[in-house]
C-alpha cells in the first residue's frame, strides 16, 4: 500500500519549498483545500503527497473604503463573508457552502465550507454570477507557488490595477494543475439589506425559456436570474436587491405574466428559495453535470447558459448524446463506477486542449501539481 506524505504549510515559503522538494524527488502532489470537491475531475489519479492549504487561513487585509480584501487561500468562504458582512459588504461568490458553521479542517464539525482558494481554483459559483461574474472576474491579484518553488505574484490590490500577466484568470478554473494558489486579492460589493424575488411557473419548457429571454433583456439589474425544472414543471426566479427591489420585482412579475407564466408571485423572504437553487448544484446520489444545454432535472443561470442537471447514472450516456456536439458537459458529482465509464470533462480534442497542454508544460513541466486531474489528463 502506498504511503502519502502530507504537508500543511503555514507560510507561502513553506508551501513553495514543499512543491520544490516534491518536484526534485519526482513525486506527484495532490492539492487540497477544505476537501469539498475531491470527487471532481479524475479523483482516482494517484499521488505521492498531499499539500493542504488549511494553514493559510488569514485575512491579510480588508480595505473597506476601497471595497477590496486580501485573503490567504485556506480562508473558509463563510468566514470571509461574515467578516465582510460586518462592514456591510460581501464577496459576490455564493456557491453551495455545505455547513456554514463548520471550518475547513476541523474534524467532527460537519461538512466543511469551501475555501476561497478552492472556489477560485475550481471556478465554482452560484446564482450571483448573473450580475457579478465568476471568480475570475472578482480576483484582482493572486499569489501562487509553482512546482519549481517559485512564488509568483500578479495583479494588485485595487480594481484598476492591471499590471503584469493576468495569472488570476489563468489559475481560476485550472483545478490546481498549474501550481498552488496561496492568496488572492478580491473586489467586494455592498451587501444589500433588502432582496425580493419574483417567480413564475410553467409546464411548457418553451414558455419558460421564452420568459427567461424576456427577463434577461429587461433593464432591471437582477442580482440573479435562475431557472428550475423538476418532474415536468419549471420555474423562473428573478432576484432584485437594494432600495428599489420591491418596485423592480413587481415589474419582473408583470413581465413573467405577460410571457404566459402561471402562479406569478413575489417573495420578500427569499433566502430559502435561493438556498434550494444552490443546493441543486450538488448531488449525493445521481449524476450532476454542468452544461450549456437545459433538460431533465436542473437549476440554471438563465442568462448565462449554464445549467446543473441531475440524472440517474444510467441516463448519463443518453443525456450526453442529446447535447449539441460542442456543448461542454462536465460531470461534477457521481459514483466512482460512473466515473470509470465516462470522461468527467467530456472534452473533444482540438486547439483548446492543445493550448492547455502547452500552458501546463510551461508552468508545471515536471507534472507535479494535480497530475491527471484535469481535462485531457492534464
């Protein structure tokens, strides 16, 4: 039985030294944050060592006046949000958080909440992506450790700073295959005290899609615009926030009614609605895919073309066969038996994959960091 060496660095230098030593010895390193997404990608790829970022758990700066902050990669997202909320601010990232009272790395405290480094590395997001963008859009600076022990920094601490190569966008969604994210500088937004959601229902997917298009084109500045579909019936949810939220929600409701949706209503206590939407991005039993085509049981970002579809394992091949040839269909949560039969990334060979391989070779030529986890075995 293979022995896995575990590293839990407390400083950037320790993390970089651990990577450099592993590279020198020809060892493969699995990078672990809170462990909330260890089943994504190719999780059975062998590794000789694990590098845990839980020791990098400090909020380095919170510049409330500039609406920016600097966070080490191991900071739990829920912890960061509580800190920012005390100043009336938020980091506009809202992926499913698991148990918000559980800190990363605390044994017996329930399912841990994801860390900021893990959220950025996997490009995870939630309904707020509609207005504020993905992690790559909110990170203005990054510090990373490369496999040769180099500590690299790019970007800055202010939103307008664009100096240097944009490593933040490159490392966002790279699943730790290029190096270890040590810290990020992020832009913040005001935390609205009031939010109201307009919602409507339909049993005809075409009618639901038509209503979604109508609302996506409306100048109503939604915080989120989501679809839901289950058992032959769907819903459209439009969330408004700020002082004018009720007025804008009423306008959204009128648009839904005009588009033919039924049971149009307005919810001024909408927290649980959006918790359910986020929960629909995870699956413990079936197979969950993130795809640009809607169908089946799903929650989705109506204006972004991204849906999270839950299907029974036996229906996966049939669902993938129904998608357009170039529509990416990524398996997120699935039993090991399913992953053994299907490529979790569903990526077709082409220029994009060739480019990714060249980038991997440039940043991690020894193949030390999360080898085989990502698209094309990167």
